[in-house]
């Protein structure tokens, strides 16, 4: 498919809204799949740190 201008490229022959929304949704999902485990790991490390401190004070 060949485009004569940038606006034609963005409109994708009248399907631009669907094309760009699907790309955007894909990027959001990929970023979520990268960020969620990092945040979960950070929360887990904080929980374990608090637990270790609590247990060391009890001994």
C-alpha cells in the first residue's frame, strides 16, 4: 500500500481509527505486562523486609 501524504498514511484508507487504536491498545498491554511484575516484586521485597525487621525485633 502506497501513501501520497502523511495524512493519507494516518487515515489508512478510512481505517486509521481502528488501526491506531489497536496499536495503542497493544502498546498499553505490553507496557502493563512489563510494569505489573516489577511493581509486584517491589511490594514483595517491602513486605519481606518488614517481616524480617518484625521477626528480628521479636527474638
